[in-house]
């Protein structure tokens, strides 16, 4: 396996007679940016759910950071950041308040939260709107805040579900440059 952060072997998921993922063999190595592309119904989300330990494979194997997500989901969750397609935030709270609240919920050390939040907001270019209510944010700003939320956790691996979905071409390009 070496420096593989994700490795699947003949990974298969069936729902009754429907095969959502069929014998997927994949290796993603440390430092790589990998995109899983395909039309709706191709099994991208199902694959992501198996990588995160949120659904078990029917057959085959999966390793994320050397762990079996189906058997060790909490250990995987502690080391992997996940950004869903639709990122949910509290609209009445500011960007900084949202990230601080989520960091506390995730049990991050209290003395580190302010610094981590500030660095994450700077990294995604939202430091200038850190104290604005998220309800005023565009879709692109919300996506950047979603990335900041993942970065606050300082994960070893980040998995994003359709991070540029719903963004205009320029916002999409900017987001991909950040990644």
C-alpha cells in the first residue's frame, strides 16, 4: 500500500439487484488531488459513503489512511475532513461564529480554536467577511466557508462531494485553484 491514503480493491455495493459500484479498484496517494467524475447514478456518492464508513460494501475492500472505514468509522472521521455537496450553516451567525461553534462541537482544544478559525478564513479568502452573517453569503462564499470548516479540523485527507456544483465558471475556477 505504501503512501496510499485511499485504496479500494474490487469495491462493490449492491442494493438488491441494483449494482451502484462494481469492482472499483482505486489508489490515491498522499499529496494527490483526485477527482471522481461520472454522470448522475454512476456511484460517486455511494463510493464516498463507503470511504467515510457511512455504508458498508457488499464485497471488496476499502482502506482510508490504512483504516477500514466500515470497522473503524470514528477513527476515520477523526482524520478525514468531509465537505458535502450542500454545506449547512446557521444563517443568523457570522462566518467566524459558525466555524467556532462547529470546532467546539468537534471537541477541538479551546485554546486552539480562534487561531485555527482565523487561519482557515484567511486561507479561503474570507477574512474580510469573517464577521458578516452567513445568510448574506453567495453560493461561492458558502462553498469557501465549507472548505474553511474542513480546514479548521486540520485533517490528513479531505473528501469533497461536488465542490463546484452550482458555481459560475469564474467561482468554480477560483475554488479549484484553492484546492
